């Protein structure tokens, strides 16, 4: 068994966790959302400064909540890619420093591998292979999970990520950041069939459509055109109906791709991760489709869906158990395929 202290600072959450294999002992998450809300999105320089201000306190708190000292820690991990470079650097440098000071192995973790491992925290008995639908502010991926460190990305977005689409549509409806939770709430009061919107299919060069890739920028533009058409007076816009129609279109598009992918590859479990996994429309459509196709869908608790260090620690513990450790020369990367 490996006990890992892990740090996640790839975007706007400063998080430190202590994880024993698939068991989370502590998971401290300090969100910067209130800081970034006034700008309508994440400001990279503000994010890295904010990580610097909170990281030491988060490390101390995480160890204290786990009721452990450094002697119990077998390895120190941090997200190394992808993400905001300045933000990643804060967490990675802190982890390397702790590894040197306490003479522990250091493990750099790919952020998306962390999201995949989030499901194990609430489903420790789960074993690969399974399909991971990862839907966050930065990613919309369908990943075939074969084993620790062995992943195949079968589908991606060609433009905006699902969460990014929620945030952009919320902005054009003059709703606050982050847009996903606000649209989700308003959609409950609206009619999802009020406005038919395009699902955003990705064409293949030799004809037909890519079955697993998605595209959300056309949908966003369609909402913009709809708002322009309807909105002589902003106060009269049917915002709940627009929110419900948009959410339903995204949820259907994601569900269709995930189910097709799982069936084509003979995978009977779909694990969903990322902030958009909180979406009630996606949950409803995916659950219904899973029942229809006799598949199992796992939605981890929200605290493990949004960015957190417990998922990074869980991935790192598996790597450590397999003897995979990273050199202290490992750097950060803003983009890195899984
Ligand atoms: O995974 P996450 O916390 O951070 C990234 O790695 O991006 O995801 C944040 C994204 C935001 O775009 C936010 O609008 C979206 O997740 N989100 C939601 C909901 N809650 C958060 N989108 C749709 N419905 C929700 N309930
Ligand atoms: Zn993430």
C-alpha cells in the first residue's frame, strides 16, 4: 500500500490531499472562483499568485486532517500537465521541494489521468477496462482506460470543451461565472424543447460524421443568433427556455457519443468525471440511455469530479506501487496528450 501526499494546482483550485491507494484520508480544496468571478473567467496571473498564497497552509491542513506526519508518507505527487503554466509550477515546485526535504519519491501526474482515477475513490473495487467520459472546463474526452498508464483517447472536442460552452453561453445570457451551475439551475424551470438547436457534428474528410468527437462552437453561435433574434429587450428573453434547450442539446450529444463508444468497444462501464458531470441533464440522459443499453454509469461525488488533489494522489499511489517515479528534472507543460 502506498500513502501519497498530492498537490493539484493546474487551474483555479489549490488542492492538497493525502491518499492511501484508493482511500482518501484528506482532501483540502481552496477554490479561487470568487476571485475570478469579477473578471468573468480565470485570469492566469491571479491564479498563480493565489496558489502561492494558499499552498503552504493547504499542505499543513491536509496532513493535519489525515492525522499523519511526514514519516507516514511514501511519496509526494503533483499535477505536471496540462494546465496553466504558472499555476502548475507552484504545485510542482512545492512537491519537488517536499520530496527533497523529506527524502521521498516524487511522482508527476497527468491531470487527465487524475480525473480518470477520481472514480476509484468512490468505487475502489472498479477495475479496467472501462470508458471514461471526461467533461470539464478544459476537456471533453472519451478515454478507453486499459490499465494504469495505458489510455487511448477515442473522442475529443474539436473546439470548445463542454464546460467552456456552458460558461460562454452563460456569458451571452448575462449570467454569472462559472456558467454551468447557473444554467443547470435555470434549465429546471425551462422547456428543453422550446428551441431546437444544432448538436454540432464533426465531419470526416471522406464523408460521414466522426462518431465520438464533439463540437460545441456551432451550438454556442446558434444560441447567440437565437438571443439576437429574440432579444429586442434583454429583460424579456426566455432565459430558462434557452438554458434548458442548450443543456438538453449538450447532454444528448455527450450521451449519444459515450454510449456509441462504449458499445463499439465492448465496454460495459462508463465513468464520468469533470465539473460537467454535475449537470442534471447529462446525468438524466446518460442514466436513461445506460439502462436502455444495459450499461453501468458511475458518477463520482462532485468533490471528486471537479479539480481536486485526491484524484492525483490516487493515480500517483498506483504508479508508486508499480515502481513508477518521476525525475526531479520533470517540468510543467501547458499541453500534453494523455
Ligand atoms: O472540472 P472542473 O472543475 O475544472 C476544469 O478542469 O475545467 O470543471 C469546471 C467546469 C466549468 O466550465 C463549469 O461551468 C462546469 O464545469 N460545471 C457545470 C456544472 N457545474 C460545473 N456544467 C454544467 N452543469 C453543472 N451543474
Ligand atoms: Zn480538471
